[in-house]
C-alpha cells in the first residue's frame, strides 16, 4: 500500500483513468498513512468511514470524465463542509456542523474528489506557525519540533507527509505560500476574485483567497482548474474566462520579462536564500527570459498596513461569534456578560489580540489615523505593482525571509512572528496571484521557497515560470518518515 | 501614542471580550509593540491619495432575492447552544 501514497495528484488521476488503481485502493492508502501519522496532528477531524464508502460508490460506477475522479483529499478546516464538523481551529466552533458546503469544496466534490478529513490550522487562520490552533500544534514532517508554517499548517504538514495527495488552503497574508515554503511543497494564492469565498470562515474579506497546495506545479495547475469558478454567492467573485491551466502549462518562458525588486533584499536574510534567488534568476536567463531590475518602493509599509486592514476586517467578521445561534456559549449573569465571557473563553489569545487591534483602529477618533491611513497606503502599494507591470510580466522573489523555525521560538514576540510574512503580504494587499515553489535548503536542510508573482488573472504565466524553474532547479524533499514507528 | 491599561479595558468593552487584570497588562505591552510597528505609516504623505477599500473596484453584482435553501430550520437550530422549540434562547433581557 505504501507506494500508492508516493504518487502525485496527476499520476493518481492517470492511474484511475487507466483503471490501474481503484478509488478505494487510493483512499485506503492515504487513510492508512494518516492513521499512522497522528503524531503530526495534521488533522482536526477525519471523515475516513464516509470517504471509503464514497470511494466504493465511485468504483461501482466510475465517471472518468471528471478532473479528479475518485481522488481522496483532506482540506483545511476553514472550509465549511456540509454535515462535517468545521472548527476553523477555534474552541468557539468546536461543535459546529455546517448546513451548507463551501463553493470550493463543492467544486472538488463535483469533479470527483472525496473529502477524507479536515486539516488543522491557526485559529481563524491567524498565525504563521500553526501554534494558535485550539486543537494543538502541528509538526512539520521535515524535522521534529519544527513548525509547518501557517496558517495552513495542517495542510502543508499533511501534504508533505503524504497523508493527502494534494490539499487546499486559504491565504490572507501568506497562509498558503509560507507553509508551502516551510515544507518543500508548492502553494498558489490566486488573484482575488478567482476562487469563491462562499463558505470559507471569514478572516479578512478583502484579502482572503483559497488556493491549491500540491507536490509540484503540474498538480497545482490541475487543482486550480478544479477550484476556480465564478460564483454568484460571493459578491466579489470575478466573472472572467478561466484558463485550461494544466493543458496550457508550458516551460517555454522565452521572451518573458521577469522583474527583480530591490526592496526584497532585506538585512539579515540567510545567505542560502540570497543564493537560491540568484539560482532562480540564472534559470530564467538560461531559458530565454529577460531579467529586469524593478522597484516596489512602498514594500516596507505593507506589513504595518496589513496589521491594520486585516484585524479591522477580522474584528467585524468575528463579531458574529456571540454564543447565540451556533458555537460555544459561556454562562453569564445577563446578555452582555454572556457575550463577554463567551468570547473571552471561546477565542484564543492571538485572535483576541487581533480583534482588539481591529476594534481600536476602527473606533471613534482613531479611524482616520489608522484605518483610513492604511487604506491609502494600500493604494500606494497597489500602484507600485501597477507601475512594475508596465515593464514586466511577472516578479521573482524569495517566499519567506527565513526557513521554518522551531516550535515555540517566536510565540512570545508577535511582531517577530508577523515579519515572516514580509514577502507575501504585499501580494494580498494588491490582490495579485503568486505561487511559492521549493528551490533549495538552508544549512539545516530545511526547505526554502521562491515566489513568482503575476498580473491579476494571469495565473498561467506564473505557473509556466514556476514550471520552468521547477524543471531546472533539481529540488527534492528529504523526508525520512521519522514520525512513523 | 501608548495604549495604557485604561484603553485596553475600553477596547475590551467595545470588543465584548472580558479580560482579566493580569492579562490586560501583557496585552497592553503586546499592543504597544504592535502599534509602534504600525506607526511607521506616518512617514508617508498620503494627503493626495485615495483610499483603496477593495481590490475588486467594480460595482457589486446583484442577484435575485430568491430562496434556495428550504427546510433547514432544524439543521440550523441543531447548532444552537440553547433553544426552545423554534427559538434561540438568550439570558433574560426584559425585566
């Protein structure tokens, strides 16, 4: 059985279509490996029994015209799944059973996918290390006591450990790309408006996007095709013609202009990251791409902007958790006391911190100084990209300023934790697509990622550039299954 | 600008999140270091810049106001921490 879990998503689709493997065989293989991997704590809830039944059902009358026929997949526990507990990593949603399905998971089901479980994440996706989850920390399969990144840390861990052939995450400030980078996997944040936000537990609505997390760029193209759709149920969903991302995937990047922003060379960045970036630049040149120096002058203001905009939107989105209609409720002497105790006991420290930042920056007397100011700077950051894209087709940067860190290392210093997202946050503020792909290792052997940022709705170009880099960079994940006894 | 204990308590009230005295102190320290970091934005002159409220700067689309989920009352009430027949129950608000 063990070799089945070594196959990538596209290989498994191929094997199902050629009838070399059944959905039941594949589903059982990933479930078995998941059951042997509980130490990683990648899952919050499993759907194993139901998944096996669905796999059998698929095998009894297989529809091979689907994009992911009979393929099992575990998904981040931020996507509402009908009749399957959805917690968002929070105590406040510990017993929440959605009565509806998120559009993205519905798309996965419609294309033949089978949900095998819900994956751990930082509480309400607020975190960069998966240490804020009420359901416990998650281990990075790369090495013991290493964080898997966050907030999609259960997703990156489960994918790298081969507990699922591919997965989906959400990315508000880097929550797909940073964990992908920390685990040597591929993660793509689509253009804002590409994947429907309907049924995703909301964090910061103007920044949130769902995206694929996979072993390689080919799988990423396929899963993006499955996920992305116009959806009337999301008022910010954009009705554009989606590409045939997999079919049109090409490593031919001849004549493509790729920008290198000087502001992304930050002090104290490990030499290996600098070297990896150079390696990426060389591959692009060798393949006929043009490297062009560009400037994104307001890069340094992106994180402070993000830490006003995201908490402000979060404080508003999370106002719904009042202990009345669903979720955890604490006893109170009166209605207000009940609200205050419910929210105090139901939310974790990081979530409370962000709600309070958001409440403060939106409060009377501070709105103009903080929130309005941040929205103006957000415009400047977007303008930087608009200017750059007059000269280039895409932008190449490192994904993160460091490799994965030890569990507990940054927990007591929120600002140092926030700095992790320095290269990913500007992209969310500008609503652009970006992909992170693994490229090398640091001195400890921990993975490092490169990020390719594209023009709005031009996912194909960044997939192609990433594909070309992937083919030439020779990256391999060294995972020795240390957690399996 | 510093966020003192009094301000922390005020925000806690506005956020409807009760907070213990000792935690309030730690929170005030955290918030101060975060706001110190945020205040970097004051270096920029934005007097002539228009605010960007949403990246999708289009008119939001309207859809037909029609019901497409029916007979889900029971499922919805199942998630409620306290209910009575078809109602959500909250602590008494009217004397």
